[in-house]
């Protein structure tokens, strides 16, 4: 176990106790400050997104407004925040800028983010490289009311949903099968950070996948109905000519 030889105190607060974190430095900002800055950043993103959408589609439905805000937020988090982690994964323990301290705060619920875990790195890299840019593209398609929006919305949401399911599954497998816990024992870290913050990427993509499939079904049904009506009209015209 990694202990300070002079005081026998752990060198860091992460679980499992004694796990090695290269170059670890304690955060300079406290939890309230970090969470407040993260919330303020989200508020700025939502405000700018709303202003842009009202210019491009002033008559957009409330549903489309919320969905576009969701995808812009996803794009920012995936590309910049998670991309930051993928780029700096070898030195996360010592990062002291805002994103670095935010990751160290979140890592109290999942220390894999500070230990160069292979799954977390690969999952976050894929998310940053693919779902980040595609989230922005999806938001743009919603802003211009492009019909392709439902197809891309389905692809991105499925990728987010699948990645989050694997994220939960690997951690829970280690916890219940291998008896290795990455989360501190305080309930706030497990239920607040690990469960709640990640559950958004289960619930919202799940709904958006349903919406996309429903829109596709309705579109194909309308095409099929129109085709049947056209065929019937053509047959009736043929019979009239014969008569």
C-alpha cells in the first residue's frame, strides 16, 4: 500500500486504498468550487445554444430545443472534457488546471481515471473522437430541421448508451465479482457521481433512440401508404380506360 513513511497516512484519498497514482497532487479547489464552475460552464453552453437556435429556428418545438441543447452539451463534454482526459491520461494525478481538478474530483467515485486503466482510456478516447464531433453535427441538423437528424441521433445515442452500459458493467463486475472497489465509501460519491451523473447517458440516449426509431417507422409507413394509394389509383385509371 502507498503510505507516507513519516505519518503512515495514505498519500491520496482514492480507493482501493494504496492504489498507485503517478505524480499525485491534491486539488487546490474544493468540491463546491469545482461543481459550481462546472454548473456555470453548462449554463453558458445552454444559453449560447438557445440563442443560436432561436435565430435559425425561432419556431422550434420545446422538444427540439432541449434535444439540441443536450447534443451541444454532449459535444462539449465528449470532445473537450473527455478528450482532455484521453490526451493527458498518463499525468492526470498531477494536473492542476480546471479540467484536471474536475477529473480528480470525479475520480473519487472511480479511481480508474487516475490509474491509466485500459478500458476507461479506450472508452473515453472513442467517445471523444466519434461521439463528440457527431454530437455537434446532430445539433446542427436539428437547428436546420434536416431529416437526416433522426438517423444520426440514433447512431450517436446508441454509441453513448452502449459505452455507458459497458462503463457501469466493468466497474460493477470488479466490485461484486473481483471484490475491487474504485469508489470511496461515502454515499455521495457512489450515488451522486458514479450513478447519477452517468445515468443521464442511459436515460436521455434511451429516449432519443426510441424517438428516432418511432420517426423512422412513421416515415416508412407514410411512404408505404402513399405507394399503395398510388398503385390503387393507377389500377383504377387502367380499369377506367379499359371500360
